[in-house]
C-alpha cells in the first residue's frame, strides 16, 4: 500500500512539471498579466533593435575606416575617426547587454555591405560627399529608430541604453550636417 501511494505521488509530481505552459499563460491573461505571446513579441522587438543597432554601428565603423584611407581632407578624417571610436563604444555596450541576455549579435554589416562596397569605388570630392551624406541619412534613421524603440520597449536595460546613446547620435548628425554643408552637399539628401 505504501508503495502504491509513493508511485501515485511521484506520478502526480511528474505530471505537474510537464503541464503545458500555455495553460499558465491563459491563466495569466485572465488576471491581466503579460501573456507568453506578448513576452515573445517584446523579446523579438528587442532582438531586432539590437541587430539593427549593431549592424548600423558596424557600417559606421567600416565606412569610417574606408574614409580614413581614402579622403585627403583632415575634417573628413576627424569625422571618420569619431564615427569609428563612438560606434565601437556603442557596440561594445550593446554586446555587454546581449551577453547578459544570452543573445548573439551579428558580426557583419548585413544589408549595409553593398553601400560599403560602393563607397570603396568613390574618389576624392565625390567620395567625401557620398560618405558624409550617407552618415547623415544613417544617423537620421538611427535616431528615429532609437526614439521609437525607447518609447515602446519594456526592457529597462535596453531603454536606458537607447536613451543614453541618443545624445551621441544627435551630435553625430549635427556634426555630419555641418561637414556636409562645407562639402557642398545638401543636408540629408545626397545619399538617400
């Protein structure tokens, strides 16, 4: 009899550990808590933001390296160095967060690669205007992405990251626009 009670107790315990998590999610939905689907959607949005931010940073770093090697202008070289330094720092901070979240970030520029390849073919003044104009447009898009993400994410660490990164991105945009005007380009329109 004791043996039968013990087996029944063990079987009941095993069943309770293998209950479908959806049952718990449905119960959470009835009490107003966050559902598993909402959590998954939030995690997907966070991962997508981190991927885009990383690849954008890698593009700025690689474009800055190309610019340093191709331009003859000190002001463009200085801008390129600032882009490399600052975006390397941003990507380093993002990697720290990703490591804590057990996420893997991309190590390539992804969809930005064709732009980088095309940038290598540009020369002299055409190169300078194309590089700086592309950086201006990139920073306009990046700022919009960071602002939207900061307003919607539920991840406090990623929100803080976005909020802390935005001032630097705005400075990059302002500096890029000023540099572009000295190169004879129209702010934000030359590389769309």
